């Protein structure tokens, strides 16, 4: 452990420590905050701290995406939901909904931690053929990603636009309000299916 | 080095894009924008027939482009384009043609349904076209990430279409169920892609295949886990047992023409990518995954057929029958031979028309409100509408695999491919399941021709003055089933393809035989 710290420069270490404190503090705030809005804002702090750690690791693109997508879009969505559901409503968040939930969570968390530690010590996960590349040679990783998007993955990148069209059309379909119920709602409701006796229809509409 | 020099696109090789190779997909996606544009520009809501006509025209244009591409591929050989992310080979173009045909028939059938239910149409067709382009891209995708995106482009419109009749709670339930489980399976699929990428260092299918052909991976746990997750993801999409749980509920709840479209399109797109990824990319590991596919196929065949026996609801019955059909297509995959791939491709072609037609009939019998799907609704159908009963009988018998239909050749070729690959046990399982399946198909046929009335009181209903433009409540007698002209046309096409290529099979068989992979 001491050797590891020795290889890290002082500014890096300082940045890491500050970001780590914010990160853990934010995470605790999410779990322990009584007010849902405060919890969501703590989540913002956590995600921002993660972004800082990404920058420190020279993963600038990831950091930008982290802020834009998670901090920008997702937490704002959380806040919207909290506001829409009613901020005044006191959720009994500190009372277990399910019995023993807390202990299961602790156990699972410990399991994940053990797994991470196990994976961190060995290199037995894959066979040969390491797929990691230099992050910043010959280009910065942002430039490399840009190149990949406009060369190797050009078509997949373009096809995501079809998904956006789907999203728009789907939103229109699902959000449309129907004024009139089914014409035969009232006649067929509760009618045992297959009783071929009475079928009424409004004809001539 | 200044940051600007690093950012300059020196030596950046923008890949060559062969637009004619992408023309069918581009026509569909462009058509979607035209449809939406027209719908937004017109001040009043256009009748659904206008959109249906436009959709048919768009899909027909895609069909023409696909056939031109087919000719090019047959004359000048297969090729890849856009940085090897798209395959333009016989196999891909075969599915481009199939998807175009599915879109045409589905648009024709869908318009009748939408008019009857009084649902505004534009989005229905837009979603269908996007979904179709997704299926096309799945068939021609040569990259795992691309396959994933194409899968989403294929699936997400289908989730929405399943919930298109928002006034019916079962439709909404189907949409939610399909969406949640579909998203879950997509996540599994992506995880599989990540593991395969981690193990092989590429997402490009030929590169993965070449890597596996030239390297022995000593510890291949990650690769096998990735392949397993890919199998799970694909199996979910094509509804193979035990990943079929969503199928009956979604097939039952979705608007009936959507069910037919979904069954035809999702199976075609899903299996196209399934076949390409496994037969063309992972043939070197067949010893590892072939037994899994064997088990999946056997479970799917038997499970689908047996559970279908117990169904009282025709849509659920057809859902389980579609699971049974998926088992047959899996047999072709399990063979891991060119013959097997051709047999699976043929099966998907035959199945698409049978299932589109079958669900069109179910939609007609379901009547306004799309609710009457109990088996009893089919009792005496032959007396009420002999033509409709005949059509449904032909389609059901074709699904059962009766000679002189495409269904017979479909089953024959997959079983022949299975025997050719020495999977005799699986061939026996397949034939046994086909024998079981005959029972539930014939039960519906016999019910339709049964002369015993379900309820004698029905006959007393007097026919009212239908139509006339007056909004009066008219009691429609049981004797009348409205088959709209568009649905009749769609049924004529489905039955025509099923019977004509059943009697005169050579053209379709030749077409299928030429549908081969570029790298194989």
C-alpha cells in the first residue's frame, strides 16, 4: 500500500482525497438524508466527485458524459419525479419496507466489496489478448473516441438517430389522450368471452 | 504538440459508404420522416387508408431496392460497407426482401384493423416502418454493437405497438410486460457483447471469427459466459423456452394485427442475427454451444406444442404455436451447416406469411373491440363466412405442416438439415412435436366446421339496417363478420404465398439456397 501511494504525485493524491471525501459524504447523504430533495442533491455531489476521479484518470470524455448524463439528466429526472409526487409527503424512508432488508443490503454490499478486492488482486479473469490500449497515445482519449465514432462505428452511431425518432413517436402515441372510450366498452365489459350471443356495435359512424 | 494538432483529422480515414447497399433501410427510415411530416402538415386527420397506402408504397420501394441488391450480390458477389459494419450478402438481402414483404402485408392488414377500431393511424405505420428497418439492420449487421442497436430499433417500436390500443387495459399490460422484460433481455445481451469483446478484442463479427480461428484461448470462461448471455438475449427475442414467458401475455394483449406483425418481424430479425452470430462467427466453438441450442430447440418444440394444447384463447394458442415454430427454426441453427441456415431462412419466410394471415383472421373474428378470442367464437364459422373459414383452415393446416403448403417444406427442410447434421434425436423430437401440434390446429378447424350451434338463441337476432350513415345502435347478428377489403387483400396475399410456393416450391427454395453468408 505504501508503495502505491509513493507512485502517486501529491496533487493527484490531494485531488483524490478531496473527491473521495465528497463522494463518500454524498453517498452517505443519499442514504441518510430524511428529505428526498436533499438525498437527490447529495447524489449530485457523489456523481460530480466520480467525474472528478475520472478526470484524474485522464478519462475526460467519461467525466463529461458522467456530468451530462448522470448529473444533468438523470438526477434532474429524479428531482422532477420527487416534485411531482409531492415534496411535502413524508416518506418513512428510514423504516424498513421489507423485514431484514437492511441486513440483506449489508450482506450484498460486503459480497460486492469482496468481489472487487478479489478481482483487483488477480489477473485470471480473461485469457490472452489484452484489449486495453493507451489512453492518451497517440491521441487524447476524446479524440480517439471521436475517431472511433466517425470511422469504425459510424453506422451504429448514425442508427441511434432512429432510436430518437422512435422515442419521439412513441411519446406522442403513449401520451395521447383518448376522449371517447371504446364504443362497446359498456356492452362487452364483463361479458364472458366467447359467449357468441350478444354483440352490439355502433354502426354507421 | 499543440492540442489542435492532435485534434486535426490528419490521417483520419472516413469509411466509404455504399449508399445503394443501405438503400432499403434508408428508404424505410426516410419514409418514416415523410409519414410523420405529412401527418404534421395536414390540418385535419387523414383517413388511415392514406397512411397505409403510403406505407405500402414505401415498403414496395424498399422491396424493389432489396431485389436490385439481390441481383447485384448474385452477379458481383457479396461485400461489406461502412467500415465492415454492414454485410451485403445473400443472407442479409434475403431478409431485406422478407422484411419488405412483411411490412407490405402488415400495413394492408393493419389499416383495416385501425379503421374498425377508430384509432388514428400515422404513428402505427411510422413505428412499423422503423421496426422493419431495425429488422433489416439486424440481418445485415456485421458488428455486435450494431446488432444491439438494430435490436433496439426493432424492439422498441414493437413495445409501443403492443400498447397501441390504449383504451384496452390488456394492451397496456402487454406493452409494459414486453417493455420491461425486453429491456432486461437487452441488458443481458449487451453484457454478453461486453464479455465477448473482452475475450476477443473486437466487436466485429469476422474479426471475432478470425481471432477465434487463429488463437486458442486457454481460459475461455469469459468468452463462454459471453456466448451464453448472447444465447439468452437472442432466445428471449425469438421466444425460445425457457425464455418465452412474455410471449403468451404479449401476444394475447397486443392488438391482433400487431401480434401477427410482431411474430413475423421479431422472429425474422432475431433469428437472422442469431444465425449469423453463431453459424458464421462462432463455428469454431460449436462444440460448446451446439448442445445448448439442442436443448433449447427440444424444450421449445415440446413446451410450445404441449402448452398450446391447453389454451382456450386462440391468441394464446397461436402464441404457443409460435414458440413451437421457433423451436423448428432453432433446429436449423443447431445443425450449423449451410443447409441448416437455408432451412431456417425458408422457415422464417413461410412462417411470416402464415402468421400474418392467421392473426388477420383472428382480428376479424375478434370483432370490434378485439376481444372475442375464445375458441367458442370459432364455432360454426364456416356457416357464417365460408371463405374466411377456408382461409383460416389453410393457414392453420400450413402451420401444422400439411403438404402442398410452404409449412410442409419448412418443416421438411429443417428436419432434413437436422438429419444431415446427424442430430437424429432432435429430428424425432421435432416430428413428435409436429404431431402434437396438428391436434390443436385441427381442433380449431373442426370447430369452424362444426354445425352444432353454441347457443340456439343467437339465430333469433334480427339483422338491423347496417350503415346508412345514421349513428344508430344496430344489433349485428352473429351471422355477419365484416371482412374489410384491405384485410381480404392481406389474407389473399398470405394464403397465396403459402399455397403457391407450397405447390410450386422451386423458386422459393432456390431463393433460400442462394441466401448464404459472406464469411463462411
